[in-house]
C-alpha cells in the first residue's frame, strides 16, 4: 500500500508511514456550523485527551519559550506528548514535537486546515537530543476538512524512523515504539484522535 498524495504533506522517502482518517456526514445546511465546531476542537490541543478518552495519549501546548499556553496554535509552538507506556528518560517521560506550518485552504468545493509537526528537542533545552521516538526527518501532518456534507479529520505520518541519537535505554524504548508503529499500534493512537475530534454529537 502506498501513502496517499495529500497537498502539503511531505513526500514519503524512507521509514514508515501511515494515513489515518475519520469521516462524519451531516445535513448540508449544518455543515458550516459543524466545521466550526471541528475547527475549535482541532486547535484546542490541551483538550485532545478529553475528546478522545483514557486510551489516548495526552497532549499539552507550549509556546516557543517553553511556557504552557491555552490558545490557538502558532508556527514555532510545541506540543508535549505523553503516550501510554514508558516515556523517554531524557525528557522526563515525554515526547516533543514542534509546529512547523499551519495552513488554511478554502475553495468553492472544500475548506481545510493543516498543522505540520516534527520531532524536536524540548523548547527550553536548545542543546541536546531530539526528545521523540522518531527522528527529525519524520512529520505528523494533521488535517481537518469539509467537502459537501462530509467532515474529515486525518493524520498523515511520513518518513518515520526510530530515533537512536539518545542514551542507551531511550534507544531501546524508541525502537520498541517505532517497531510497534510499523505494525499499526501507533496508528491506533492516531485513529483514536481522528475519530475523537469528530465525536461532538
């Protein structure tokens, strides 16, 4: 199976990938208001676990200086991820990604928002290791869209390879999580998020 060609999503070159999507149908007269609801949930990063339940990872939003924030995300912000299971020792149990891009596309037929994230160091530790189980070549590309009377949420992972440039025990942990991702365990987490964002009725 080949990765989907999604506008704005990087080309798959090496490592693993996944295309994880959820869709929901509404009455056409309600689609604009429902998309507004989805947009609000999508950009409320600190509430993602609330939308997705206890089986989900926990996500927290930080600004470029490493301060916790509760607002719409911006380019250069960070997301701290606490996935179920053991975390990185070096990062006190967390994984970190930086928000690289935020884009909005609006045409006659559809409207979408995309947030591209990449594994990163902690925002308040400019020197040191990438604090994530994937290398900095990986991206997670999160998209919400409306077309016709359908809403869609999707997470598209590209170029996912284990991060071994960390202390020994974190190497083992990163390999096990990345290995699990190859066999669909990571995709299960993203599926929980994709469906949870749409579960507002």
